[in-house]
C-alpha cells in the first residue's frame, strides 16, 4: 500500500482485496461503501477538486443491485460492489463527459466506453467523473474547464496530469481505484506525484473505444491504484482476452534489470534521482545494471512522439481550432496551433522511427527482464508553475514531467510506476518497463516488489 497524505478518506485504509472480502463476509455492504465514498468526496473534494461530477443516484442504484446480487448468491468477481472513479474523457452513458473543455460542457454520451461497460458488467460502481487537463493535452492537470486538481500531499502543488483527478481521488482515499488515460505519461505522472501505483498496459491491451482521443496510436487506458495488487484486481476484467505470455523467470530479485541513466532526459532534481536509484538498488540488488544504450535513444524517442502526437492531436481538433478557438484554454490552443505545423513527411518519418525503436528494444529484452528509471525527475511543482530551476538552468515544467514517461507510449510497452519514497515530504516514483504483452506479469512483479518493500 502507498503511504497516506496528511488528510485521507475512508478507502486509504483498505486494499481492494480487503474490501472484496468484507463485502462477502458481511463487514460491509456495497451501499455502505458508496456512502463512505460520498462522505469522503463531500469532505475532501472542495479542497482537492478531483471530481467534476458525482453520480449519487446512479451509484446508489448500482450499490443496491450489487447487494441484491450478493444476497441472491450471484458473485461477478472481485470488483462487485467496489466504487471506482472514471476520468472525464471516458464516455459514461447518461453522464456529462466534458473532456475538461467548454467545447463539450453539455455533452452527454448515449453509450458507455468499452472499459466502463466492462466495469459495470463486473459489478463495479461508477461513483463519478474525475478532472482531466483539457482534452487530456497536458501533464499538469491545471488547465481544465473545472479548474485544477490539487495534490493531496500539498494542495498548493500540482497533481500531475492529465489524469490528475483520478490520481487525487485515489491518493486521498475518496475511492480505491480509478481509470485514467495515458498518451505520454498521463497515468504515471500523477500517480508518481501523488504517491500511487499507476499502470499503463501494452498498447490496446485495454480498449480505448469510447475514449475521446488525444493521439490515437499513443493513447492507452490505464489504472490508478494504491498498489499493484489493487491494480491487478481490476486489470484482468478490462484487458483484451488474448492469452498472456508466460515469462521464463520467477518473481524474485534475480530478475535482470536495466537501469536507464537519466542524464540525457534533461535536467532533473538530483535528490529525486538519488532517492529512486537507492530504492531500486534495495529491490534489485546485484541484478541491476546500467544500460546507457537505451538512454542514447532519447532524441529519437522525443522526435518520434512529438511528430506523432502533434499530427494526430491536430487531426482531432482542426475544425474546432478553426471555428471556435475562443473556447479552448489559451495554453491548450497554443499547443494545438503548434501541432498543426507538423508536416506530413515528418509524421511518416516518425512512424518509421517508432518501428525501429520497437525493434531495438525487443533486442534489449532478450537480455533484460525489466527496464527501470525514475518516473519523473522532480517532485510535484507548485500549481500554475511553468518553469523550474534545475541544475542551474531553467527547465520547462511540462517537458520535465513528460521526458521519462513518454518513450514507452511511442513504442507501446507496458510501464508501471510504484511509490519509491519521498523528497522534501513529497512522493517520488520508480518506473518499471516490461516487454510488449507482459502486462499481467509486470503487475505481478510490481506487487511482489511492493510486498518485499513493506516486509
């Protein structure tokens, strides 16, 4: 389990496994869990701004159904009766889904996104919608129609984004689990800054049908949880049913782990990198090796994702930018206008670069079981901050937040961040990257490592 921020709600005290067991042995009812979620939201959300919509009536109906199913002997699995939050760029039938933008402030989808449909089918209770950076196009979660999501460790600081509301909802104990989306780090960034586990599976492992796109070949649906064990309770219910590969090695410290040096990823806080490195060394010991060859690919990663994301994002929004630019947040509008400058040949070249990067990394994973590095090289910046002084130079906040997470979107590999201690009282995260398709295995490894850290 992750550590708790100073003021936390009901769910900060429980694992998903404990909640599921409690629902079955009579310790809780689903209706009681919903009431606890609503009470925590009522107390904490006015300060933290995690939720932009709370579906009180819908949650009460779903809880009544879950309790009736339990009474009748119908058990849909570990998520039955568990409250879950959903990011506001994921369609929810009958509930306003604004994508954080004035363009969609009254938009009500007629159908659930596929991931939400599967949540409900498993008996989970959608408690409400969480704040996203406008159109999920930013890592700070402080540019939204509904304002800024605030870090529960210090509400004067960013949650990180774009899935900031989902991270804050879980980290503060308003709910035990939340769905987010991750195009360049938007699950892992807020998870790391808020002291959570954030899981981005392999590309398309969870369907993005019904998710408002930012960049269609980079978008991933992911999970924010207090632990990898909690995330693993939800992931099998959402993932593509294709068989998962079995890894050749056991879940032990003998896993050969490649540590990616951070120097080529831009300026960072030495204290953060040192804290995460020491945490990783304690977990992996002699089985960890530096792999400077991966760090040498930084410029290619950055070039490819910049062209791909920009071209694909502008394609989604070109007509809105032309017809109603005034409805965008100015920072998001500027980002989109810049994205529109990407040329066709640059996009095509970036797609070729992606294939080359995927092939190169496949070779690395013939030797290494995991790659590891900090999730982010800084702690949560102050709200609205746009530049930081790091290593004696000014560094843009957005780029600094994204630089270590976005490579794994361009190649589609599964990646997870787990809490790795604190610097100046604020959480930092360790990021683990696995071969394509090793999603369940990565969750299993992360859960084992977290259990060892707590032992």
